[in-house]
C-alpha cells in the first residue's frame, strides 16, 4: 500500500523526539549549534500550532472522497487548485512569531522588515499563506520583489506557518474511510505528494521499506517502482550510493537524466510532523556534497495559474 500511516504523536511526544534528535546532532556536530538553535525557535511554534489545530477547531474540508480519488487518478494532488478557506486569524500570530525568531536567529533586518510589512498589512498575511498553500513560489517572489523583501525568507516563514494547517487537512482527508479513496492512494505512483503536491524532503528507510516523506505536510508513502523519484528513470545514470562508507545508513539517489537527487536515511521509526526538518538538517552535508556535483532539487510543481499577492 503506497500510503503509510504515521504513529500518533502528542505535542509532548514531538517536543521530546525533537530534543533527542537535536542533542544527537550537537553531540556529533557541535558546530551546528546556531543552526539547531534557529531550527528549535522555528519548529516549536509550528508544533504548538499543530496541537491547537488538531485539538481545537478541526478544519472543514468539502472534498468528497470519490472526487479526490478521481483527481488522484489524473495525477492531481487532493488539495491542488481547491478554494480552501485560510484561517488567517489563527495562523498570523505564528507567522509573525516565526519572523521574529528568524530575525533573532540570524535573519536580522530582512526578517524584521517582513514582520513589519505583515504587521502593517502592506504584505497581506492571508495572501502569503494562500500562496504557500498553493505552492506558488512565483507569486511570493514577485510580491516580495515589489515590496523590496527577500522572497526566500517570506517563503520560509509562510511555508512553516501554513504547514500545520495543511497537515491538519491531510489528517481530515485521510480519515475518510472510503474504499475509492484508499484504492486511488494505492495506485499513486508519483514522486510528488498526493495530498499537497510537494516534492519529498527525503526518503526514510524502515524495515527494508523506502518511505517517501513530503517536505510540506509530512505525508508518508511508498513507490512500488524503482528509479528516480522525480522522473522515474532507472537507467545506468541513476545511482544509489553512500558517500561515506562509515555511514551506510545515509545514502544519496542521484539521477543523471534530470540532474536531481534525494536523500535516503535508515530510521528506527518514522518522523512525526514536522520533525522531518530535523533529519534534513542533520543530513545537510549530503546536500552540500551533491549540489557541488551539479545536482539539485527540482522546482515546485504547479497545478494552477499563479496569483499575485
């Protein structure tokens, strides 16, 4: 079955797992202390918002299971191009908090300018959050440039702030015990997420199963066919290898056809949302090594026309 259910996790579980992983990173790489401190300041508000959304007002999702199944069979993610009401009032405080944490953690004046623009309304929070939900990097880039803001930082805080909402939508969607939806998920063979359309952050290998993990909503799914997660190539230039022979638990899949890569990490348990980001940080050296060889993560897939913010 392509879709893999994640173990249940409370706020306390997420924080305990996160702290344990951060401690392990710092024991091996003390030089990453500033990066870990920044990530902690960014992920803790995301975890708090996740708890509030999951155990407060559960998001309404007017997407019948059979309608979603039909979309999936057309290789269109469930949430793509849907008019989903954004709970801006619930998310904006976290969005502002993330800007402040980013400013304090090294983002400095550029992050403070984003905070000021959002606070004053010259950069409309709802529009930014909707652009992140729709995976519309183009809209955020254009809107940021027009306001003399750093688009990469706007994208970062918007994506982090809206991700708990998308995760909550994912949970509501998958809770529908509908055979048609389950069968459509079973038939999903794409490397992008069947819920939100994002590319994977990495692959977690658990008990000899390669489980793709969405970089946005943390969905876990498997791909039955071997080959590049992005283009499907299985030719001789598709290579899986451990760059460090002393760490065979950390591998890279590189594709000579599309020049993309994905990291694969052996795990004892799947990471709960949003802790995939910690594994991504811990394996950052693999990204640096691979990008120096000319490989990269592909651009975000778009399933609707870009909108201005």
